[in-house]
């Protein structure tokens, strides 16, 4: 909560009373009402700050000794003196020294003895006074750790897993990077929750997929679930670089000198062909969802064009199939932390989540709606389940219209063809802006104006049968809500937020570690259309996702594109549109040729998850008019990534 001023006497009395109550609550033999909320009864100023180096059991840098990763710890001093053990909140990251964490790019700082002074973000400031330890782990090859960065592979995951093992008495740690005295974690009960945004949240996903004992919950924010899907979409390259460049970007100076062989392995194992190789199999956490023991509180921006929303959709669905306890927040932002778009509600919800999952408090957070969804900037709705009960896959069919490239979208199968020529200089914003006009680089299909709201919730697919004129082709499929709205400007460099100058405080501070952070506000844009969901593929991967083949010009190929997960309401008066095109500029790289593709509409469909299914769609579109007159529509700016192929902090 934000810091408030009280009188010294009142603060002293309340602190003493709560301390006494908390001590009683933490003593199982005392039969009193169970606590519902951890309180800030411990001193942050006097917290123990220490560093240990945990042996991972791996020798990633090939120097003949096993790698040790640095774990910087901030924990309350009082529980250990009172014989009580505390749970742990952990953020394992490669960003603590190279790039910084959070909206203000904070880095770890240290005193002359090497003890952490500033721990980035608010987690330690807020949770340590409430009886948690916070542990910031430097991934192997970064900051003060040995080893090499291997971009989501065995070394990355073992960096954090080994620390959890140490917290639970199953691994070794020392007081220094080389040599040193063995250290035991006698101050913790081993119950650990992992949290982090982007690469950090990705590590949480990967560690959970090992099934490690002691990991009770994870909170992955804008996190990757399969590294192949970070770099490729069904064979189509999403970025112009690979994991070797990413390792080079984040690793420490020492790792640069030691890890050339690992970077070569990363480069050799991730060819730009888009084929799935063993390197990608080892970095796919979705396939191991059955091993997950931890609960999952998942957070993602529905307009995240860095870690795209396919990641949360496939991870959520896999966890659901295996009965993992889940909660989800979906915002209108891009790659943004919820602390920077819904701060008060986020801190409160995260607090109750960790209290429930790590302290065992019955505070009701597990009985609240499973999903919070931002419907308009700053306006949120909830769903008991996600996708909501009653969501059904509905098959929609594109049909030719009276103008070339401008057709209709409905429930009835259709015949005919549409033709477009790949233009790598055009993006989804160009296609949508000219959706109602005949243009050579896309085909668009629109429903009649809706008489009722239609809600999409979940992941869509689009099956396309297309005949190319050249030996290579990339495809894009985009769902668009056509109609006026005010949305977060996710194409802005800040991806939907504006950083203000005022600060609010979330926990206790020291001279070297402030709990006060700059406030933010929504950055909005008035638009005529909103891109709802996207998917891309290399047509050469039509038969086997693992390996592409050259195409035969003049031959028809059928491929199903997986579109990103979303939750979006197309309101009455708007239209739902499907665009089929080639290269989506700055979101996929172009093929080696510039094909013209003829789409067989009789063999092209969109399977869309609609609340109420086909019946709801039929009611919403009954009696509507045909395609609208041509006109240029305004949207957000062209899609972009501020830092190419880097899952930013």
C-alpha cells in the first residue's frame, strides 16, 4: 500500500500489538483465529543482507569446476532470532547488471563488503517487512555468477532450480564465488514463489516445468513458454537474429571471454530456416506442463508484440489440461508490468496471492474470479473461468464480395478465390487502414455490422489453402474489430503507459533502496479499428511443423495458422474482419521470394472462440448490410519492437 503518515506513538503501539499477534499466529499450537493478511511488523532497515553462491552441478563454461550462481538475499532478522522460518519470493534474472529491471531500469548495487544495497523493484521493500525473504538470483553467465547464458536452456533453468534445492536442503552453497565456507539456509521453510517479467518470468515457467519440490507458486509476467515460438511462428522468422545474439547481449564481461563455444552451439542449433531442432525442444516448457506442481498467476499484455500472446495462450491451455491451479490478468498494454498500469490493485492482489500460496492464509483469493481483463483503458472486468463457460469454437467462412479483395465473413461456406501479392513494405496497420478498399497486398473479409456484442475469448486458428507463384511464401492472418474506440496506444515506445514525475511508495525504504516509484497513466489513442489477434506461418512448413520444404509454384497448399490468444468484445455496431496477407512488416521477416498467392475460399476458414458460439454469432449478424464503402481507417502506429530479439526487462 502507499506509505501513510501516523503518529509515532500510534505506530509503536500498533507495531507491538501486531508483532505479538503474528508471533502467536506462527505458532501452530496456539488455537486462535487464523490470520488473513501478513503485516509489516519486521524492520526493513535491520534486515539481513547476504550473498551466497549456489553450486549448480554444471560446468557450462568448461573451466573444469562446477558453476556457482550468485543469490543475493534480503530477509527479516527477527524471525530467525525467534526460531521461526520464513518463505521466499525469488526473481531469477539475467538483467540485474546489464540492463536493469522495471520501468526505471534499476540495477543491483552493492556495498564494500559485496552485500546488496539496492534490490531492484518493490518486492523486497514490501514483502520483507511482512515476513518473507526475497532472493535475487543472477542467471549463470550474468552479473556475479559463473557459467554461460544459454537462453532458456539447461543452465538458465538450473540457475534458479539449484537455488530452490538449496533453500530446501538439497544443494550446496558457499560464502564466495570460489572456495568459501558452506552455507545452509536454516532460516527458511523452503516454500518458494517465483516472480518476474519477460526473461525472468520465462525462467519461472521453466523451473515450474521441472516439477521441483518446494516451488509453491509462480507469477510469470509477459513470459515465454517456448523459445521456438519467441523466434519463429510456424517457420516464419519473427526476428532477424537468434539466441546467440541474445546471450551476448546479457552476459557478463567474464562470460564473454569464456562462453564462445556456448554461443556457437546456440547459433548452430537455431538455423534461420525456422525448422524445429533439438535446441528448441529443450527450451519448450509447454511439453512438460504435466510436471508442474506450483500454482500459476499469469499476467500478459494482449498487445505484447515482444513476447507475443501465443505464449500465455498455449501455456494456460496446457496447464488447464493437467489441472494446475491458475489465475490470469490480461491488459490492453504491450510488454508492460502490471505495477505500471494497475499498481494499487496489483500490489494488493499479489500480496494476497503470496499470503495464500506461501503462508497458507485463507484470505479468499483462490475463490475470486479466475480472470481479470482490461476492457477499456483502466476499466477491468472479471470472469469466473477463462475462457468463460459457454465459449465455443465457431467456424467462420470468408466469401468474395463485389470488389476484389473486399469480401464478407459469415457462417455459410463459400466458393471462389482471392489473390494478393506479398509486399514486405506493408504491415497489418496498412492492411487494416485500407480494409474496405481493393489493394494488391491483402484480402479482407468483414461481417455485417453487429446487432449485439460478440466476445472472443481464447485462441483462434485460420486454415488457408493458397497457391503460390514462387518457391517460398509467408502468410499472415489478422482478426480486426472495425469500429471507433479509444484504446491503449500499444505501438507507442512505452506500449500503453506514460511515466509521470510523482512517486508513490510501496513498502519500507533505506538510504540505498527506495520503495518509491514513478507513477504512470494510460497512454491512449482514438482509433477506427483495433487489431484483435494475429498469426503467421511459412507456407513451406505446411506438412510438418518441424521442417519446411520448397514450394512448387502453381500447386495448392493448406496450412493452419495459430493465432494469438486474446479476450476482446466486438461491440454492437462494429464489424469483425479477417485479413489474409503475406509479410507483416516488422513482425515477421519476408521470404526469399515475392510470391503472388491465390486463396481458395472454399477451403479457407477461421475457427474463433466465441462466448455463446455460432448461435451468438448468428444473432449478432442477422439482418446486417454488406461490405462498407471504401475509406481510410485510423489506427495506432505501425508495429515495432524497441529492441529487436531481446525480451526486454
